[in-house]
């Protein structure tokens, strides 16, 4: 658990600092208007919230490892155990399962009022461009952050999965969630980028998805940032 805590903390801090330095200083006013850059105080508060939750976040890969070591999950240790074709197929199914699970977990954290009030509202105090930053990506109530990552673990009981790939994808969450909170719309279909997620933080009722827009499209909660831009024009 200590290894996961140190790895998660290092990844969060280093990726956040580098990304903020790039978009707020090296490319100041290029990607984000000057008056929309969050204050240092706001970013430090986000780091504080994330650091309080980090010990709990690190428990999830630790539990995964324990389950795999005890043979409870459907994991395999080497790609050669199944073949490259099967490995790629399993990763694709795993990602679809995770996308579906995170969509509904996130949506229920909004729809079930006590869950929103006592858990998810901690994250949604960052609800406009000048309060969102890459550091907001892990600024959750600890239980909220764990619940949204739980589909990664549940998937291990459903899909045969390469364990190292599973752990890598868990840690990739830290980088991905930093990316979708930077307010920069990348316009790469079908990626659920920051443009979509910024809308989620302002309307609270759209774009619950994680990596792609597909679940929101399927379940009627998609709102496209380009459509919003056209309405303004």
C-alpha cells in the first residue's frame, strides 16, 4: 500500500505541476483566457483535498493485488498465457465494462441525493472555468473517488485481464482525470475531453462519461461543447 500511495502521489503532483506550468505559464492566454486561470489558492486547496484522499485511493490497487494473489479474480500474469489477440480483445472488453460502470456510478452519485450531498458535492464546488484545474481531477471525497474507480476492480471478476495492464490503467486515471479538468476542448471524437467535462461541471446533468462520449450518447445525457459554442454565436 505504501508503494501505491507514493506512486499515486508522485504521479498526481508531477503531472499536475507540469500540465499547469504548460497551460497557465508557458502558453498563458493561448488555451485559456487570462481571467479564467484559477488562482494558486484554489489549486492548493484542490491539492489539499486530493492529498487527504490519496491514502484511501491507494487502497484500491492494493485490494486488487490481494485478490489476484489469492486467485479470486480472472487475471493472468503474462500475455503469452493467452496470446496477443486474446489480450487485446480482453482489454477492449475490460474498457467497455469500465466505461459503462463509471458512467452509471457517476450518474447515480448525482441522482441519489444523499450520495451527492455527502460525497460528490465535495468535487462540484469546482463548477466554473476559473476554479477548474488539472489538480481538481482527484479532489474528491475519498469514498467518492473509490466508488468511481470500483468498476476497474469489479471488471476483474468478469473479464480475464492482464494484471499489470489493470494496475497501469488504474494509475492512468490520475493523468486522464487531470486532463479532463483543464477546460481545454481537444475536439477529438469520440473522446470525452475537457470540453465535455467542463459542461458537466456547469450543468450537473450532462456528460457523465469517462473516456468516451458513447455512454452519454446511448443514454441521452450527451451535450456537445461545439453546439454550446454555436448557440452563443
